[in-house]
C-alpha cells in the first residue's frame, strides 16, 4: 500500500493525502499547494506518506 501512496504522491498528491489522512486539514493544505503549483503539493504528499500514520 505504501508504494501505491508514493506513486499517487507524485501524480495525484491530493489523492495520496486523502488515502493517508482522510478529509482533514492536511488534505485541504495539500489541495491548495497542488493548485498553487504541482511540486509543493507533491512534496507535502510525500511528507505525509513518510511521517503520518494512516487514520
């Protein structure tokens, strides 16, 4: 499952954020970062996958 989340972090960062933490503040931050520019959203999603526990 982690590999899927890493791949999603690269191509669809909000999906990876959703899979990792659900609809929380981190998801909305990730969505805003992705809309502002793809790379910040990707970095945030990867950070979530590697540091946050699944809820």
